[in-house]
């Protein structure tokens, strides 16, 4: 399930791509279809191991590397990458401005940045339904307004190119999880609506049916769980 639309990014055979907070590597694998090299960074060693496994299986031979690293102190030289992706990460970082400065440092002038965070409206519903949702260790520390995030990124030396919303069908799922927080992880404890919706999303990810994609695309402007912004690094 990709949040970033890679056809909006200038990928090519010689392009170096960095995925900051890569998790299990979904965007790294997607970038590998058109990039020359992909590097993923994450703090979680278990997710990095999963990213290595999926990348080896699906990246079609595009060189890739996964490293343990912190978004506040990336282990790379200045201007090292042509494209930088940071998806669903900044909402976890107290000093998000310092993280954005690091994204700019490693992105070459004229390079591209894609950033996604939870969208303000759906995210505020989650916070209202459950305090525990955003109080778990490593959880969300803020709710971003789209314009606030755009201005914060622009302040670090980027030019805004465009944005869109994504994953409308996931917003109700997270509302159900928050409504029954504490019962959302154990299948034996899950209320029927949550369990049924979870199975629907699993089916959707595995089958990717076109009618569901059309429906979600129509709902994204209203209910999209994530907002994705695209930038160019100033020269």
C-alpha cells in the first residue's frame, strides 16, 4: 500500500532515493521500479529485517541498502540523494523542524522531497475517540495542519509543487480501532465491526480490485487518512 505517488517524482536509472523511516520497505520497493539505487533508514531493527527480505524479493535487482538510523541525524553526506521520501514519520518526532532540516541537507539542490503525515481532520477524530491512541510509546506527538507543514518544509529550503490525500478507506478503520482501543489487537476481543473491516482491508490489499480503487479515489478528498506533499529543493 503506497502513500506516495512515485510518478510525481523525477526517478530514473541514475537516481538515488532515500526513504527516511522506511519501516518494512513498502516505498523503497516501489521506488526501485524506476530508481538507480534505493536506501532505507529506520530505527526499528525488526522492520529493517523485513524491509531487506521484501526488497530482495521484489526490487528486480535495483541496488538497495537498509540502515539503522535517526531522522534527526542521518548518516549521509550533504546532497547525497536525488529524491527523499519521508512518509508517516514527522508526526512521531517532537522536533520535526530539525528532521526537515536533515531531509534538506541530504537532498541535492533541484532534488525532490515527498512528505506524508496523517491528515488533520481524520487524525483529530482519532485523538477525540482515544487518548491512548496518541499516548503509546513512539506514538503521534502532534496533529499537522497541511498549510503548517507546507510552511515548515518551505522554511528549510524547499519549493512546494503539489499535494493530494490518500487512504480514505483507512480512516474509518482507525476510528473503529480508537473507539475500541484496548480491544483492537486481540482477535477474540475485537468487536464484530472492527474485525469485519480489518478483513475487508486485508482482502483489498491482497487483491487491489479496481472498483475499490475508484471508490477510494473519489473519497480521498473528503476522508483521506493521509496528506502527501511534494517539493523541490531550492538551489
